[in-house]
């Protein structure tokens, strides 16, 4: 029984060490995700604030408000 407990404890220690080695990778993945989200937000902002899209959005809102009255 002692050998089984020792083997399981050894496996847990190895897993803990492996988790510590990957700690930096998780942070870099979050950073890349944030960079991608910000880049997407900038592109979306540029598209929505462009003249043609802005006019179309205003027309849609105006039609929706006119139909409600």
C-alpha cells in the first residue's frame, strides 16, 4: 500500500511541476487574446463610423422609429 501512495504522490508532484512550467504560457495567451479583441474593436469602430455605414444605420433607426409611431 505504501508503494501505491508513494506512486500517486509522485504523479501529483510531477503534475504540479508541469503546471508551474506552463504558467507563463497562459498569460501570453490572454495577452494575445486582448490584442486581437482590441484590433477587432478598432476595425469595427472604423467601419461603423465611416460615412456610408453611418448613413445606413441612421436610416435603419429612422425607419424603425417612424414605424413605431
